[in-house]
């Protein structure tokens, strides 16, 4: 085979591999952005927490974190709102029958505790998403926003 014909095929192969890598890279980033937007859409509790803040967030930290590959960056405003919301609830007891079945005895705002089954609404759009041996997860649309744990009694 003449060297000019061999060089022709080497150039073609190298060009094909370069374009294949570019297409794979573009496909990867498209899938990553679709996954991030799907997580944002399914994570309704995070949306509720971020939209209830009084002032818009001045920094671009969550957007930069997402662009660098973070799955669900939590802004400081959302984290403090989540902590304040979690402080309203206190887990008093648990009846666990697997992850999807069971009930939790939860006190809201210092009121007497009431039993809530997995999937039942509690307060402010929150529901019990799962129950385990000593903990209950609360969130919305089946996505857990935070977990309450039973206090250890001495």
C-alpha cells in the first residue's frame, strides 16, 4: 500500500475518533443537565424551601456547583430553612414494618404526638416518606427532605 494512501486512512480514522469523542462528551453533558433538571423537578421540598425565602440569593454558588458536577447543591438559605423546619417536629415513637409500611408518632410544634402512616400528610405539604427502626424520614412526593431520629433515653 502506498504511503499516501496509508496516511489518508490514518487521517480519516483520527478524524472519526475525534468526532466520536466530541459527540460522546456532548451527549454526556446533555444527560447530566437533563438529570440535574429532573432532580430539581422531583425534589419539590427543596423548591418549596428555596421559593419561601424572602430575598433572592445573590450568589451563583448552586449553579456553579451544578455546572461542576454536583448532583443537588443546597444553598445556605435552604439549609437554614430546612433546619428551622426540622426543629418543629419531634419523633416520639416508631412502628416499622419494612421501609414502605409502618407509622411514626410525631409531635408538631410541641403539641401532643399523633400517629402518621407512611405516605400520610403531616403539615405544610410534608409527608412521612419512610420509617425505619429508630427514625422516620419526612419530605414530599416520596422524596425525603430530612430524617427525624428517636432520642436515646438513659
